[in-house]
C-alpha cells in the first residue's frame, strides 16, 4: 500500500492502516510544534520560526497522507448512512 | 470603571442586533426537525463546526484562569490550556468512529456501543450528568461575564449573568444549533481579532517586545519568557511531570473519549459535520486554533505581568486584579471609541459559549430523556418545541448555579476532575477494546465518584494522604479506577455479539476488535449484515 496517492476503494479505506497511525503521530507533532512555535515567535524568539516550520511541514505531510483516505471513507460511509440512521432512530424509539 | 462614548455604544448595539438577527434568519431552518435544531441536519462543511469548536472553547472565564496561570508560571502556563489538543489524535481516530456511530450525544453512544440494562443505565446517567454540567458551566461562565461587566460598568455580578444569558437564549431558542453555529462563526472571527489586537496594544503599552522583556528581567521574572520553564522534574507547582501528564491526558486521550470534559460538546460538532472527512478536519482545525489562540493570549498576559509585576496572588483582592488582567489591558489600552468594540468582542466570546451549552443541555434532555424514555413517538414538531423549552430551562438552572458559584467553585473543579481522571482509561478502552462492557464502565463511573472524593478531600483532611498535586491525583485516580474497571469487566459477560457486530458495522472502531471483526466478516459473507454497497459501488468509490 503506497504512502502517497493510494487508490483507495471503499473496502480498503474502511480498514485501519499505517496511514492512520502516521496521521495521528504527525498531528500530535503539529499541535506541540504550534504551541511552542507560536509562543516563541510572538515574543520575538527566533526558535519559534523553526518550530512553526516543523508544524507546517508536518501539516502538509499529514494532509498528503490522509486526505484521499478520508474522502474515500466518507464516500463509502455515505452509502450506508441512511440505513444506519434509520436503525439508530428506531433504537431511540425502542423499535430496533 | 470604563466610560463609554457614543461610538462605544454603537459597537455594542450593532453587535447585539447582528447576533439576535441571526436567530431570526435561521429560525426557519432550526424549526424543520429535531435533527436540524440540534445538529443542523448533519449538513455542515468542516469550517463551520471548526469555527464553533474554537469559539465555544473561548469563554469569558478562559482569559481569567489563563491569566492566573500565566501570572504564576509565565508562558509555561499556556500548557494548562493544552487539553484541547486531545483532538490532535482524535480527529483521525475517535472522531471518525463517533461520527459513524450517528449517535446524537455521548449518552446515546452508550446505548449503541453497549446493550441491555447496562447501556440504558449509562445513557440515563450520562444524560442527567450532562444536563447538570451544562447548567453548571453556564453559571460558571455567566458569573465570569458578570465580573467583567462589574469591572467595566460597576454592575452587580448577577446582572451580567442574567442579561447576557438571556441575550444568548434569544437566538438559541429561536434557531437552535443553526443559530448557535452561525453565530459562532462571526463570534469566532471577532474574538480572534480582538485577542490579537489586545496582544499588540498590550505589548506596545509595556514598551514593545524589548521593553516588555526588560521590565520582566528587572522584576526578576525573566524566566517567564520560557514556555518550557518548569519548577523541577517532579517538584513544585509546574513540574516536568505535570507537563508530561498534560500531554498524555490530552494526546493519548484522543484515541478514545479520554478528556471527556471537552468530548461532550465536541461530539455535537462532530455529528453536525456533513461527512466523516468534514468531522475530522473540523476537530483538527478548531482545536489547532485554540492552541494558537493560547499563544497569542499568553503574550498579552505576559505584557500585563510586565506592567504590574508585583501583585501578590496570595491576597484575594490582588489575585482578582491579576486574574482580570487581560480585561484590564483591553479596557485600558484600547483607544477611545474602540473600548466598545472590545466589549462587543467580550460579548461574542461569552455568547458563543452559552449558546453552545444551552443547546447541548437541551439536546441531552430532548433526545436522551424525553424522546427515549418519556415519549418515544413524539412528532418532530413536539421535539423541537421540547428543545426550546429545555433551552430555557437550562438557562434558568444556570442562574441558580451562578448565584452560588462563589461557594461551589471547588465543587466545580472537583466535578470536572471526576470527569477526567477516573474515567480516562475506560473512555479510551471502550473505543479500542471490544471486551469493555457496560458494567465495567458503569462500575468505574460510580466508584470514581467516591474515589475522587476520598483522594481529593477526605483522606488529606484526616491526614491519611498528603494533599497531592493534580498530576499525582490523576495517576492515582486512574490506577485505583483501573483496579475496579478491569476486574468488573472481566468478571461480567461481554456485550452480546449481535450488538457488537451491529456497532462494528456502523462505526468500524480501531484496536482490539478481532473476535467482533471476524463475526462481522462471517455475517457479511452470508449476506446477513445490514446495509450493503450497491452494485458497482466499490469501483465508483476509488479515487
């Protein structure tokens, strides 16, 4: 399975893969880097720019890895959503 | 007190009119169905719930407690606002799972994930707890707004609580979640702009970045410029251990619904997104904005410390001045005619939180209690009407809590802590481990009420346990709760496989779900599993 540009099908997109793991790790990195980078940058500490650069790079990588998979997952789920919604509503009314 | 000029009143009047007008404009959308009134029909593109995540978590009390933290710990204090970073991992794990479950609320999720009596008990408990908590939170932020109005106009605190609560209720009752979320967008923009402006003006008042730093060094507070300044590895109020605990609670909590204080309100925003992808990016960008906001706020607050470095936070009166420091900066550094703009932005900050909490509390009542237990076959018209009534009731309840908030602040902090420490692990495991059942989870909730009480108050009062720092309290409560959660879970039956398979089919949880996944695959292979792709769908889905 390619890290970038994988041609996701509804079936493959619905499975958890290393793309999700990488997205989670990169995302956590972005949050810590933004917190540190923005704080240092706003008080004029040049270290802040390096951290913001790391945050930007990690964000772009994250998007490149996960966006197509998210789109495919959404598309796959959309086909099921109406029936699932009916089941949830029925259960809420004690009919399911 | 602040003296308003006509231009200042213009800003306040214009902003109030704009906000109330939104209620009128979106009234027709909100009344269409309960799904519209509470989750905007699940039709929102990512940037709308994203704005709401940011705006809702920017409340009038936020700069008060953050200012208190920065005054004590310098820029390291911003890490106390890092709990919102639970969305970093959640956006790509539990957010997707929850959006696919299609549960309106975290309470409803319990009855989809778990079955039978246990699931219903959990649902009823969480719904009731959340109605209570939304009143509590509304009272808390309402009285914070009262303190700001007291600072600005000398009003008694309860005037601000009531007046601005009613203002928020006008458009929330009229348009429900549609009104709240659309208002959140403009409120978020206004609030972000003003937060940035106060930082610019505040730093300028302190002599610019260089002047601010010189003042801090002269006052012996140069260490405050370091966001990684800690009081020791394990010692002091802000140790490395506390910092690491915050990171773990927030980030790892995102695997499930770990930081459940935030989870409840974000669950509504997740469910209002039009797709799984939109839900993910809404949570990610909204929470990232909060982290960015904390940094901008931190600089303004540091400017206040530079201007007034000698306040004694052990003295209640001076501590109150320190905590209101960000508001002092806004009211005192904005030019004539713009002070009203600052106050309008404070109103925006306040209304975005109260509208969200009112609608959320009303949703728990209407969906989880009224429709589920009292009148299952209520019409959509009845549900919307009940939603409106409940919105008003939540507001009235908040006035009661707001009026006694001074004496219950410790209770609130205690209640919030209960929602994090003891149930942190079960909140994660119920998402990633199929074997978690309703009895283990429910037993942990109940035990956690007693354990938190013992660890935080009773045992230290009798000298049986030292007064522990929050970081140690967290790990101790988590460990003690695990001693109840794991045995009860393993000694009671798993949830029925049929229920787990139905849940798996919709939500596709991650982690240790092997037995359920295999059962689901068998069901699917023999064509017995719920909805199936239409012919040719797989090819069409590939991109």
